[in-house]
C-alpha cells in the first residue's frame, strides 16, 4: 500500500510564517507547492541509481560525495540484510538528493518550505506551541537507530505528510543559508547577523530547542556529506495556481 | 644539524629583596611556555572515570595525539531509570586527558555515524577561540582535527558547546584535561577522577523508565539527580575507589554542572592539600572545597586509618536524596591512637525523623477513638506519617537507598513478620539484616510516633509497592509494645 502512494504528493497551501531564526519583521511567505508524502525510500533510490549509474557508490565523483555515501549498502546495487526497502534512504549527499529530485521533475524543499510544513501536528498547521508536539520531536533525539524504521511509521500531519519528525533528518536545498558556526555561543552575539536574535538563546520554550537542533545539524553539514540519520524528500511548485 | 633553541627556553630568574630590611627572598621563575620545544609524537592514553592515565613525569614536551569519539547512548541513571547520555569517549564524564605544559595537542573529534546530532568541544585548557569549539564542530559520521599548545598548567574542564549548549552539558558532555607542570606533579600512591554533574529528567527522582531531558527544570535549576561520574552509585559498593592505609590519595575533581556548584567533601578526611580551582594556589588542611560548575580542583590527602569514607557534595540533600554520594574504601591496619573505633555500643534514641517537642503536662492525652478508621483513611494518614518520617531513608517508592537503607517495596523481610516490623519502628534496629537477598548494615532510630501513627504508617507501607496488604491495628501495635 505504502509503495503505491509513495510517489504521491500532497498540496501545501502557502502562507506567511515566522521561522525560528526570524523576528516579527521577518515574516516569510511561502507559495503553494506540492510535497512528497514520505521520505524517499531505499527501494526508490535503488531504482534511481540503476537508471543513473553515475550515482552508484563506486562510480560517483568524489567532489559530490564523501566516504560515507551509501556505505552500509552491500554492493553498488544491493542493500545490506538489515536495510529495509521501505526504510528512508540515508547516507546520501546533497548533490545526490538534488539529482534524484530533478530526475523526477521535482526539487529539494527550501528550509522555509520544510519548516513550514513540519510545524504542523496531526490537527493544526502550526503546532509549535503544543507541548506534546515538541515532546515528540525531542523524544526522537533520544531514540537510537530510527533510520531503520519504515516510512509512514510516525504520524500523518495536518497537510497529510508523514515522517517529518521522528525518522530521519532531511536535506533542504538551502540547508546552509542560516549559518550556525561551530561556536554556537557566538551565533547569538548581538553583532552577528548569522543567527538573528539573541532572543533565541533566551527562549525557554520547547519549540526553540527542538528546532535549534535542526538548524545545528544543517549548520554542521557540507553538500558532499552523508549521514546515517539524514534522508530527503522532494517537492514541486504547484502550477495549478 | 639542529640548532639548539636556547632562546625557546627562556628562564628569567629574578631576585627580589625587600627594600626596608630582612633577608626575605622570593624567586620567580618564568618560562615562556609558548616556546617550549617539542620533540617527538606520542598517542595520548585516555581513561574512563574513575581512572586516570599514568603520570607524565619528567618527559619532554611532545606532540600528543588525542582521539576522542562522541557517542550518544542509553545508560542507567539509577536502578530502573534510563537516560540517553551524550558522551565524550563513551563515559560520563568523558575520557581523562593528561598532558604536560608545552605539549602540542593534536585533537581529533569523531562523531559516531549513528549519532543524531552535531557536536564540538570547548576545552578550557585551550587558548584560542571557543576553546576549540569553532574548529571542532562536527556532523555525525565525520571527524575534525585541530591542535593547540598547552600554555598553562592546571586541571581544566572540557565540554560540548553546540546549541543548545546547556542541553549538551546536561546530557553528560564534559570531562577533564590535566596539564602537568614542568617536571610533573609530585608522586602520590593513588589517583582518581571524579566529576559531578546535575541532571534534569521529565519524571521525578526515581521515576522509572526512559527519562527524557527536561529543559524547563534545567532552566529553573531544579535538579532531579546530582551525581558523581554520571549516575547514582557510580562510586559505591563494588565501584568504590580504594586505597591502603598510609597511602596518599590524589583526586582530580571536576564539576560539569551545568548549574550547581559543588561543596566537595570527604566525610572523615581532611584534605592535606587542595589546588584551588585546579590552579597553582595551594591551600592546606581543608574540610570542604568549593568547585564551581565548569571548574575543577585537585585534592590530596593521606589515609591514616581503615574504613569507608563517604564522598559527598556537602549541600547534603544532594548526597542523600539526589545521588551525590561516593565511597573511598581504605583497607589496612587499624590505628587506635588516631581513631579508636567503637568503644562501646548501645542504642540511644532520643529522636527519630519526626519533629521533637518538650513534654507538655498541661495537656492530657486524649484516648484516640480511631479503631473504627476506614482503611482508606488509614492509608491517607499513614502516607503523611511516611512522608514526614520514613521518606528520607526509604524513599518515595519504598525503594530505599542501595547499600545504605533497605527497600520496603516488595520486601521479603518486611512481609515475613508484621510484629517484628512494628517492633523495629517502635524500638529501632541496628546490625546486619538481609532484605531481598542483599545485606544491609545500618541504624534505624526509634521513631517517636503514637500507636495510631504506627498502625497507620505500617498499614500504608504494607498496602503499597507490592507488599502483602496487612492492615495493622492499634491493638497489634500495643501488643508488640507491651511484649517488649
């Protein structure tokens, strides 16, 4: 069942929202777009690299991937025994993820698009103030090896999108546009516009520290990196509007 | 064809004479540690607590390779309470690093691929931006290398400084790095590594299951656990640190915090020597030394008599209620000249845990008409008595304190004999008993409770935590009292 609806996308109605790194004056507007319901799976990625051998582990250009690229796979085109077809594909670089989406006529979501959809819980488009929602996200940080779970095993959110929290981190097209330097304490310096808001560090609510971690992980990445806990999904502009 | 870089080891020795009089002399030796010459490369020995690597001694300054791995992993805070620790080197506190002044430390930080989060390291021994944090920010499945020269001798804390910094520290990401002075620290017989930390869990102290980190409590500084070496009991029982009579013990004590300052104390010992805040200043004959969070101290003392010496944070409720309790077991010959041991034994029980009052003769005791109390009422009243009187030792869920106070929950000893149990409440108890297969040897004082209170609290205990649900009547209490 899941395999059938995997490539399915759902429409996301655009709107304005204030991202974590923003201030009141920094509302971001999001256009309507379509988003994959699930993260891209091992099965789908396998099909992709069979068609595009240049993204097979042994054939990739080292400029685009690091040594961890698909490292857990048994061979170029076979998974390891402990890897499930319906688990999210991980250990892919940004370049590879981008290329996958393009092969489907799609693209990677922007940070803002991703955050906009991911702030929804099951019933509300913006659940960032809900304690249970934040506890779920934070609980995930304490669960080991969630990358072994299968897609659809978390929850369906307001937009009918699954697994934005609780499975794997996800690549975004502009993952490093909000820079967090190695020295997190510096980023809240009033003189620094890297991370707008010394307010963020004073924030005591759960939302901030759950989201902080996503910005931290994005800040630690380079486009050729790949990680066991990092997958991706694609989006597409909504041409119907 | 090496040039002898004499310039590098510039030692200025100056002789100061006080102008007015006297032959008071003061020697100041200043070495420009930035220019200490490095010869050769070695791998650093890293140890997990409570152990420390071998002393540096008088080796020359070298390039020291330190490889440390970050692991996010589940551990046990105390019996039945799980917690996901974030660790440097797999332990809380992280691996102990030992260097000497002038070493060039080449530090490689590896973030395990299974980890969820990026991390970095800020070492207080580093002179440089972020203490190295800027150069060591590393994603899971990657590693980073940077190097620094150890310019100042001392004992320093290291910790993670990735946002949210407090959370990374609260999850256990801290440890100690020792920079020994030229020629090394004086030789001692035993050295150990102890580091305090405060932990904040969603559930209250003792609540079972996997406990998530609680940011709100952390901000309010309301710690559920204050512990040495990452968990309750890390330094007790079989894990106690040890020494022999006559040996000198040196403790490298750190405080990871994130919030609380430690009042570090060893019960029954006086620190002969304390390197205050881990620096050069030495204080002698110290009872309790204050260790700020993000700070350290080196304490030394000679153990003269055998016995178990309890290590505590002397903010004492932390020790007995939140876990900040360790043990130093000293074996060897008794020395009656220094400490007699027990000369005479008996029970003196003026007070229990209840509040003491002077006898009041103006008020006549009213016979309590409570034999017809309902079970529910007895349980309610009994719980009140329990929380006032028994809680501190036997704990909220009757779980007791390992190696100190026996559990009441599912207690075979308790359930076996109601009258014996009543007798212990009324009269106190000393000496060894075996509860659920474990031996306890401690003192329970006589409790000054009315017969009704005894009946209530006993009924509460018997009807809680999986015990046999005995309903203890006032008459049974009276019976036991009179049979004595």
